[in-house]
C-alpha cells in the first residue's frame, strides 16, 4: 500500500505566510516516510509549463510521487459546465506533467474559484443540480481517457454530499470510467462504511481523515470513523492504490502520528 498526504496543515505556511516552500514539503514528506503527495490546482497558479516541470522534477528528486491532482468544480448549470469542463481539461494536462493518473473532481463545490455559495445552492432545485453535475462530468470522460487519466469524483459538499445523492450521480453518468476518490470523513460516520461497500470496486484514490462531530482535524483514531471497517471493504475489492492522509492541523507531529496509526490499521484490517 502506498501512503500519500494532502498537507492542509502546511497550507498556511506555504501559500499565506511564505515561510515554507513546496520543495520544503517534499523533503518533509520523504523524511516522514511517505511515498507521495497530492497537488492542488492552486499550487500551480501562475506557473508556466517550464515551472510546473521544475516542480514535478523537485518532487521526483525527493523520492515523492504525485498521487492525485485535485481541482474544485462547479457543474451547476450550462455556463458553469463550460467553465468546469475547461478546468478539468487543464487539470488533466497538469496531471500528465506530474506523472499522475488521477484527477479529483467535484460536482458542485463551495470551495475554490468556481465555487457556489451555500445560500445560492439552497434556493435551487437540488435534483437539477445533480442532473447537471452528471451531464458535466460525463462530458469530461473522453478527454481524460485520451490522456490516460482517471477522473475520480469525491464524496464532497455541496452536491454529492449524501450517499444516495452521490450514487445517483454515478447512475446518471452511467460510465465506469468515472471513478471514486473516497473520503473517509465527508459522509456521516453512520453511513461511511456502507458507502465503502458500495463503491469499493471503483475507488482509485482514498482521502484519509477522522472526524469527531464536525471536527475533521482530530488525530486519526481519536474520532468516530471506523477505518478498519472501511479498509476491509477496500481490501475485499482488491484495492492497492493510494491512502492519502488529509492532515488538518497539528503540523509534522500529527502527520507522523496519523501515518503510524493508519498503516497499523490497514495492516490489521
């Protein structure tokens, strides 16, 4: 099993305070024993192809692979679909440059440049947003396949944030080329293990984080997520791809503790 990380805990240092570089993060990841890291679209804002290539080389030189390239999409309507489709295509191109075969996509998100406001979403027909999301995602699959990249839909707010709704999107897309980025804490702990059972065969990347009520930054193993139950379903489906620790808060100490805990649970499951 390969272990990656989405280092949310260092985002402030890297992108706000500028006290840490992306290359510094690659070095930390290697020292901790990680095999890879994720790259977000915001990580390469303003970079040209040569600069992206340099960043990819820096990760490779540190012994760190790129497990997934992530973008935040909003497929809410026709105009949004046009923007999101171009966004996904650029993300696929970037993933190829990083030697990565997975792009994380969302249906309708409250985050990122293309976000939809929660209040606006609440006033719209949710079933229509689901249908539009499915149509938009379906339209991106040919381009991704042509470049050897999987699109992986995350169980993620706003649309696709409940099991039944997420499964409806998969059914409407009706194409096995749309894969799953499984997040262990975006759904209720009461439903997440059964969700794992339903989608295990389509998972190509897994976000690992715990939650205690609405706190997603707790140390893994201290919250409510049944990691062993989830991992049993993934293993039964033959999953052997990335477990990516979404470390929120706690810095390096939490990263190391989460790494030790999750590797132990995976080996036990």
